C-alpha cells in the first residue's frame, strides 16, 4: 500500500512536467526568429543553437514559438523536439508517451543516448494544388531577377575556390 501511495505521489509530481515538455523545443542551429511564417519577413531576434523555445503553434514548414521573451516564427527544420527523440523509437507526429520516462525511472532503464535524431516532413504539392495554381507574374519576375548569368557564376566559383567535377549520369548508366 505504501508503494502505491509513493507511485501515485510521484505520478502527480511528474505529470505537469511531462505536459510542459510537450510544448518544449530547442534550436538545433543558429537561426532567426521571424515576424511571420515567411523567410522574407522581418527578424524579431537571432537565436543561438540550443536555445530553449516554447512551441505555440505549428504551420507547415514553420513553427510559432516564444523565446527569450519574444514571439515569432522559426523554420521547423531548425528545431529539435526532445519529446519525439527521447521517448520510444516511434517518432509519429502524435508525439511521444509522457509516461515512458516515468516507466524508465521506475524500471531503472536508462534513456538511449543514441536517440538524438528527429525527422520532420513538409507536405509537397498535390495534383489538385498544381491544377488549381494561379500564375503570379510579379513573383516570377522577382525570382528571375535573382538569376545569375554564366560569367557571374564562374566568378563566384573562382572566388569560392570551387573546382569543376564531371559526374556520370546515373540514368544513362541504368539504360533508361
């Protein structure tokens, strides 16, 4: 009976911490906290690698976070979510089991130190998205303004000490 009370008390103490951990993430590299979920929007703050952030919302390739007293958006690929890495080997988008850590403590299991990798996917365009696409002449013109000509590309390569390397076409080798 005494052990049951102890476990219940431990559970009451651990559950709030586990619930908070669901909203916790860390930057996995130096990154910018943006005003909007757009690479071209203004920068609210620069965040160093391993900065703790509180996740507020997820929106495709961007995550709204609060960090260092400021709120903004960070690319999802620039975040590490401990709950999806430290739990079980399953990394489903539904999150990890907050009781797994508690079970490990009671059973004496150590967390797997190799489990430091998390993956995130961003949905691409469906056939319907492509079918319903509307041309944006201004966006196309802006994109084309970034184009570099051959002389600019060669100068860039020289300045960066890049060397030409020929690579065989893998499809030609496969006979396609």
